[in-house]
C-alpha cells in the first residue's frame, strides 16, 4: 500500500489484454481541421507561455481557443469543462508550478 | 491534473505542462487518480522568468507537446 | 492454512461465552497441577480460564484446523498427533481420558458443550470469503486514494451505462460460493477478443451485474450457451441489426432463485431476471471486448441489450416447457439463448376460439421483421395466460398451435416479391407465383409467461438464422 492508494482493490473484469489504468483518449493523426483548447490554470507566467503556444499553433494554421480557470487551487468548474469539451478537439493545460 | 483526466475521459486528448519541480508530485497525483495523463515538463524556475524566457520555454516544449497530442505511426 | 503442531499432553479448547466451559475451568486448573502438561486454547478471551496456560485462538486458526464443533473439547496429544478426543463435560469420561480421579468435585456428572465459535454463521462466511479471496487470480486494480469505486468502474469502461457493483475480492469470493466449479475452470472462449473466460471472470462480472451467488450456475450456463458456434454471439454482436442475446430460464432453478415468470415478466423489477441477463452482457463487453461503437455497430439496438432474461411460466402453461420440448428431461433446469430484437406486442381481446386467435397471431408474426421477408429470421411467441387459456379451452397442444401458425404463414409469392405493393424490399422475383413459408419449420419457438390478466401476447423477432446467423441454443444448468 502506497501513499497514493488506500488499500482498496477491485478485481479486473476484463480479458486483461490492456493496461488497468484509465486509458487516454485516442489521438488523431494530425491537427488539421481540429481546434486546440489552451487552458490557463491561472498560475503566474502561464499566460505568457500559452500566448506563445497560441502564436505558434496559429502560424501553423491550427485553430486555437483560450480558456482560463477561475482559480488554480480547484478543478475547473463543470461549465468550463463542458465548454472546452464541446468547442475543442484537444486541450493543453498550463502551467503548473 | 483533474481537469486533463476528466477531459480525457470525455474523449478529448490532452497534455498538461508543468515545471520540472512537479515530476514526482504529478506521478503521485496520477496514481491517486488511477490515470496516466500526458505530461510535459519545462525547466524550473518559472515565477521569475522574463517574458522572453517564457517564450523560449514554450518554443522548446512545442514539439514534445505536439508529439503527445498526436498518434504515433 | 497451516498451524503449528499442538503441544503434547492435554489440550482443551474453550470459550468464556459457554457455561460448560466456565464450569470445567476449575477442572482444567486441577489437571494443570498434575504430570500431564495442560494447554488451553481460548476462542474468545485469552484471560480465560484462570490457573492454566492459555493460548489466544481468537483468530480461530487452531479451532478451524481442528474442525471443532463443540466447546469444551479436550484432546490428548502425543508426539504432535491427536490420540484422544472428548467433548462437553462427562465426569466419568474425563476421569478415564485423563487418568485422574476424582475430578470436578461438586460439579454435576454431565453437562453438554456449546457450539464452537467456528460454527457462528458470520464467522464461517467471513473465513470462507477470505480463504476464497486468496485463490483469485484476476489482475488486482488498486484504487487511487481519490477514486470513487463506482466512478472507477465507469472510468475504466466496465459499465453498460448503469452503475455496477464494485467487484471487490470479498464480493467475488462470495459469488464463487454459488458454484462447485473451480474458479480457474474455463467456461467459454468469448468473442470478439477470443479470451478464455474462467469461472472467476464470470463471477467478477456477475458481481458487477448485481447477481446473488445462487444465480451463478445460471449465469455460467448462459455464457457457455452464448459462446457456442451455433449461437454465434460474435456475429450477433457485430451486426448492425437490433438483436441481442435473450435468455429464457426453465426448470426448478427458476423458482429456486426467485425469477419472475408472471406479471411484467419481460420488464423490470426482479433481481434475478435483471442481473442474469446483465451479467451476460457485461461478460461480452468486458471479457470478450465487444462494445457499442467498436465491434457492436447496431444502428438502433434495443433496450433488451441492457438485459433480457425471464423465466417461462411452466406451472400455469397449457403445454410442455420449452426445454423439454427441445429435448431435455423433465425436472431438469435449462437456459435457452435466442437472438431477440425486442418485444412486439400483440393485442387480441375478442378472439374466443383458438382458430381466431391463431389467425391474429399469424397476422402479427407476418410483420417480423417485415411483411415481405421470409425464412431468414426466426421468432419466439410468448403466449400469456389469458391467451393460453383460449388454446387450452380449445384443446390445442403446442404442436397444433405451431402447425396452424406455420400453415397460416404460407405467403403468396406474388405479394412478397420485390416491387410488389410498390415496395422495393421483398423476396427475389423468381418466387412470384409460388407459396413461400414465412418461417422455417423449427423457426417458431413458443413459451408461456406473463400475468394472469391481459389478453396480450408478445412476439420476439430473431436475427438471421442459418449458417452465418444465430440458432437458438438450449443448455442444461448444472451447479
């Protein structure tokens, strides 16, 4: 038992052909025609970092949308997550320090 | 990290950017959530960087970020 | 579990919570002052009794190892082996056994013992669960400290959309008590991933579905039947068609596990009906890897793909049970798997003769899955008690019902060929002018179920029959 688990165990109901941790969403082959969301977690200097990423992606012809969390100390509100989820195809979250 | 994990579970590929100080904490958080989100680390420190220095960090991280967002061949 | 060998001499196992043990405590102290070493194991209190060497057996490891039924139990141990055993208090017995007399002055001659703590139902269950849990081999998933165990199952894709019961090792071990089969027995190879599915994996999914351990034999048989070549669960899963596996349960097991064959038999509300069907779907999803949007490409599907399982009402039926008709011995229990597309209701509140009712039903069966299609699909007719009574009063056996329906379902080729009636869909034009049977001879299954009030029956259409399609499969349920 480690500090990050508390001893609760479930038995795997699957055929165990893949890893037990939550899988990541499938990745696209390219960003063409896709919108990338940039989520600022509101820690200092993160906005400058994201401004630069936005400029770089836009130069490459990739559509970008910007979002900001109200506070870095809590998960993003449900509304904001839903906005990102419906308006974007991928997301970059920055900058945890 | 909760946000990225939550958005991934809704089908949105994501990557989180953190300072290199965060490597271990991020692993621990990932384990606590039972997930393994894509993470890219940039060199600490962050707080006292100039704007130009921040842009250099962003440029340096861009390729890695794109690699984590796209499928490998 | 192995325990250390017992010490030589006299060994007693007692519990404070037993009047006879308290009665003989001074006797044990008496014996301890003699030549034989005396060791006393206490099941509930290591400070009991006074005056002797007490070993704490509150974990009951020693008591279980000795298969103890009664306390006090007195053993003689020589060279690590038990050479004598007596239970309760009988003075003459103890004196002979120990070679010491007199013993227990002032005590009654005889007092029976009490039940050992190992027989306490809660304790026996917990121990079986813990022992069983050790034998499980499925991959263990450690939940993160911040993970909710119900959400964890959703997040990992184990759910059919509804919450599942988190499959803890304890729950799975308890589920496995429902079968005599070994957990590592292979039940079936489950498509599409063609994974060998063990009893343990079925049990994990049965826990998630919400089954009780007593349902497990039915679930195991259902999985076996579904994974046969004839039933073709793989094809059924991969089709764009509506159908999913439907389970009909026959025989004494249905009543024993409390299944519903009456009011709302095809609907919700009964745990066994609901969870047995669901367990099969979860096995297909989780063990087989068959999921909507991936292998499962159903255009619309049907709600029965959450769960579709009911018991035939045999007691009230005018006819023999489905499984008996299909060749199993009366008195046996069985499941029949059918690729059901949903429920089509039939209303007939005025037919009083079997002829009229048969024509009604035939008219409705004609539409499965389209009035101008024939032979490619089977169907199940679920006759309710009130409709069953019409046939019973008319003296029609099930065979007669079937023969009459099939005869009524001889279609006029001219009406059903492509283009006929201005409808492009239909049978090949070469069949014009011919008579075409709607259903193949074995293509109509008839069962009896439903509440006592209601002049309704139901038709459940199948999927493609024949090679490449799915055949109904009946299997006997074993424990």
